[in-house]
């Protein structure tokens, strides 16, 4: 694992595995921008990235705040 504190950037290599609640991702390399909560996963040629996403966790994150209507 490599963590760049100034950039809030994490790199996991080897048999990289990242888990949040019941969702997870596995690959040869995972990069994660902490503040932006953006992740990318990579695998060597001929290998796959595996991702398990729990739908209820996606729905909660994708809910937009209700818009206020003015008169």
C-alpha cells in the first residue's frame, strides 16, 4: 500500500482488495482518491477486476437532495 498524504491518494498493489460495508472490489492494483471518493481498479493482462456492489448502498448515494420551489 502506498499513501500520499498531501494528495489524499492511496494505491493498493498485488492482490488488492477494498471493502466498504458489503461492497468490495478486487484487482491487481486499486487507486483511490480519498477526498473525491473516486476509485479505479486494474488487473494484469488476461486477468479480471471483480466488483460486488450492493444495490441499497448505490441507491442511498445516488439520491439527490429535494429541490426547493419558490413562489
